[in-house]
C-alpha cells in the first residue's frame, strides 16, 4: 500500500520518533490499558480472527457459485479486503484509541445517530455470524459424529457457547488459544493431504478452469466474491486493541496486511485443493466440504477425527464472535445507546449476563430460520455498511492533522475501497436486504426508545 508517513503542523517533528504512549496522548488522551501487544502477537490475533470457520463452512457454497474457479473469487475478495484494510491502517495509527469504526464515524461525521448505526451494524453482524456458524456446526461435520437435526443441534450448540462466555473472559481466551491452534492445523492438514494425493495421481486439475453452468464467468466470480469476502472479515476488530499495541504506527500496518495475505494464501490453497479433488456439484451438495475432500483423497484419515477438528474451528469462531457481540451490547448499554438492563453483570463472574443471553437468543432464532448462505451474506451486508463509513471517514479526516507519525495511504485507495463495497452491495439478494433492513430498523427503534426513556423529566413547578 504505502510506507509509514506522518502528518504534522510542525517541521521540527519530522525526524522525531514518537513513542506509542505519546501518540495516544496526542490523539485523544492517555490510555489506561496495558501496552502488552507486540507485532508478533498482534499478527496472531488478527490471523486468528480472519482465518478459520468461514473456509470450513463455505467452500461448498463458493463452488456452487463459481464452479471449479473458486480460487478466483478468493483473489478478488482478498483484493477488496486489502483496500479497506488500508483505511483501517491509516485511521488506527492516526487515532490509536479503542473503539474502532464507531469512533472513526463520530470523529468524521459528528452525528451520534450515524455513530450508533455503525456500532449497531458491527453488533448485528456479530449476532448473525454466530447464527451462521451454529448452522455450519450442526451440518455434515456434526453428522459424521452423531446425526442431529439442525433446528435442534444449532440452538443447543449456542447454549454451550453462551455458558463458556458466561464463565468468564479468561476461560474463553484460554479456550481460543487451543482451538485456534487446532483449526489452523486442520487447514494445513487438508493442504498436505491433497498435495500427497495429487502426487499419486489423484484429483483432476482441469476443474480449476471449469466455469459454472448457466451464467457468465464475470457475473459468477463477482457473486462468489460476496461469499468469499465473508472469510476475510474479522480484521476490523483489531482496531479495538489499538491502545494495547506497542509502537502502533509501525507495528499495526505490518501485522494487518501480513495477516490478511497469510489468510489469503491459505484460502487460495484450500480452494485449489478442493476443486482438484471434487467437482463443483459434489462440493456444493455438502455442508462439510473439507471433510468430503479428505474422504476422497485416499489418505487414511478417520472421518470422525477431521470432523472433530472442523467442529472445533467453527466453535472457536462462534465463541470469539459471541464474546465480541455481548461486550459490544454491554458497552452500548453503558453509554446509554441501548437499554441499561443490557449492562447488568454477574456478581461473581463479572460477565455481562443479560447481553450474553439476549444476543444468544437472537442468534438462536436466526439459526433456526436462516440458511448458511443467507446468514453469511447478511453479515457481509452489515460489514459493508461499516466499511463504507470507514473508507469515507479516512478521506474526511485527511484535513485533521495530528502531531505523531502514522501510516498514510494514497487517496485513491479508500476511493477504490468505496467502489468495491458498493459493487458487493449490488450483489446482495432481496432476501438479504429484507433481513438486514429489518434488523437495522429494530436497532433504530430500540435506540430511539432508549434515548427518549433516558431524558430527564421536566422539573415540576
């Protein structure tokens, strides 16, 4: 994208190497958070958020849209994600404060309702994403161990996730470390197994250029890129840990772009491996596509073992997203943006139990009525709204000079990012717009009712 630059009204600061503490102070006050995250840890944090559950669940859906050319929408989606990541890199290093897209929107637009809508879209994306992951968990991967109907298994799975979330953040984070290691190992295992199988003559590489039937290549790839984009989201949550990163102006862009490129490389290899081993029709008809790939490879790997790995990966994604959603609800309630009851915590565990219960119930309802593809596309719809706000904000805030070094991208990058978001929005179906619009309207109503209820009554005379 660009090298690290600075924006400063004083030439005397051109050669000054600002410390992260100083940067944070000038950008909005001293932080009370511990700066304990270096470049390597931040890279792992972002990679863990991006890499994982989506590819386990959506490879088959991608093949149904793009045929054997699943690798092409992966590349398109990666390019689009990198454009928006450029805007995050500039804004996070310019304003290294926790809060993310909602904070950027408030700085740029000075409209509380706009900031609320951006934060609410992040929240809605999290709730819908957890529902989609529950559907994926209850599909063919679980059926390889024990057959349970999706409308039964998905809600039960979400109850278990909620119980872990209620137990506490420390236990949840410890679980995440173990599960992230397992899910990454599973993806690398698929790549290795297919490489070995192909070396022995298995598979059909000619499928890699097999276009989908009944539609043009360009239209199919663009439609599939909408689904592939779901696999790259998650990097935006890293904006919320900006205050906890040492030397954020130097470290954050490297970790962000490095993690996205690493995830892209893994996804590309998975797409190639899947299309070589199975036809698009075979991939599209299963909700456990990577299990099907392993089973036809001829390599002696127990199906139950890989299914277990996939279930761990999906559970990890659901747990991380559930934590984010419930804490966002809690924070918005504490700020008076949502009803104050959502800010209640358990006395001993100090976890936001009302927020966890409410977000879990909403995810349950969506998991019962929604398909995996519809839910994934609805997540992308909400995040595209967030990304549009952030990409415009980086342009609006160009006139706001700060006194510390920060990453800076050419103005054309956020412009192209806005175009890419608008293009993906045109690919959304009417069903997705209906579901997303309904959830957005619900949020606005709740917010307005909360604001009205919180207004002080006129003084009695």
